[in-house]
């Protein structure tokens, strides 16, 4: 586990990875969260028992995890051997993290998650370019499996050194997601699984609780319990349909205007109308893609609703522009069809108006 500092949330990436996990292992994953538990970091047997507790929690009780204290590279908290298919799995943890039982639990959870992912063939792919992505997926999988509290409490440790000459303070982060990112993913998974607030916060450090509290600014967009309801998703789609129908009404009115003036200007107006009708067809096709999932998995419904809600908002923006374009053409056509007989017979006057209306 290396230290890779990050500061921003990459929410779409987290959603995609959680969707992947829900599809692959959601059906066999419990909604339980492993509560932090004491471990004597000076006792190798206690550390060994902690690894067994974590492994048993995710059903790896057929394996024996052997933990050794071994010096690691700088900012590396631990390492797991994945190159063999034996029942014995070797884990190394750095002596630099032994002062913190929370850090030890976080490292063990991360490393054992690596083994779980190997057994269940969960990855972003192979190759050096995907190594970092797979580590991010490992952190998220660890939280998904129920190790969120261990990850939040133990994500970093502080090393202090005092001598006669100076004082030094070093922070070592455990894992690849920072605390803000871990808190967001943990909060999202708890919301997805309807974990009660008390259960979500129990056993967490005050700093971890503070990080989760900071996530509440995302409540409406990502932690809204309405996302569990099919009715809410249907209302989102219906709101989009209203936009589409408004656009269709505007285009139909344009078509009625067109009938009055098609003898002189049918080609330009039909070109405009054909383009907009094709866009209208595309919007209807987009609606079908929103309902492409046929699932009764409440977690999938929740995650899909989040993504569909964002897609719908983006589509509404595009539809608003389409509606605005249609209204502008309709208004100008209305002006033209209400001109008196003399003005309507003046081709040059009408061409000037149409050149302005259809210049785009």
C-alpha cells in the first residue's frame, strides 16, 4: 500500500467502480460493517488473530493468513503474496505502523481485500498503466466488503521524533484514497444499503465522523433515500418527457406555419425541421437507454438512478436550447404569416427575414 495523495472527489469514477462491484459480488455481500476491534500490535499472535477475523468476515475462512513484520519501502504499509494458489497466504506489514492498531487493521483489511478480489476476478485490467486504478478499486472494494470503519479510522498515522536538536512530525497515509474520498465512498455505500446513521457512525474516530459530516453537502445528489424508489426514477423520466413533448409541440407549430409559406421557403424550413425532428428522435432514444436495466437489485436501482438523474439534467439543458431555437423560428414564422398581402408578395423582404431566422 503506497501513499498517493489526492485532494478531489472523482465521483463518476467511484460510481462506476461501485456499479461494477454490485454487479459482480453484490448478491453475495452482506450489508454488515465490521466494527473496529482491539489488537495488540506488539503481539504477533494478536495481529495474526486480527487478520483471521478480517478474512473470516468476508468468507475467506478456508485460507490461512500468515502475517510477518517486515521493513517495507518508504510509505508502504504492507504487502500480500498473490502468486500462489496455496491455502497459506503471506502478508507483510511495516514496523512503522505498529504504533497504531487502527493503521494495522486498515493495512490488513486492504491486503486481504486484494486476495478477495483475486479469488473473485475483480480488477480494472492488467498492466502497469492500470496498477493505480486497481489500487483505487481495492480501497473501494474494501469499503464495499464492510471494512469502511477500519479504513476511515486507520487511513493515516503520525510519527513524531524528538531529540535535543529538533522535533520532526511525519504523516503516513494508508491506502490510495484520502480520508475525504474514503468518507464519501463509505457514506455512499451506507446510503445505498440503507444503513442507519447510528450504525454508520458507531466505532468511528471523531476525525472520521467529521469527514462524514462534511459529505452532507452531497446529500441531495448522492445520499437521497428517494433513489431507492422506482417512483422517483419514473418522475425523473417523466420530467424529461415533458421537456421532449414541449419541444415536439413547438416543432408541430412550426410545421403549421410552414404550410402557409412552403411555396417560397419550404426547402430552408424543412431542412431546419428535419434536423430538429432527428434530434427529437435521438432524445426519445435516450429515454430508452435510461430504462435499459431490468433489475430488482435495490442497490443497482439506487446507483442507476443517480447516474440517470445526472444524464437527465444534462439532457434537459440540451432540450432547453432546442426548445429555444424552435420558439425563435416559430415566432419569426408567425410574424411572416401575419404580414399584410403587399409585404407577403415582396420576395426580397421575406428572404431578408428568413436569412436572419435560419442563418444558423
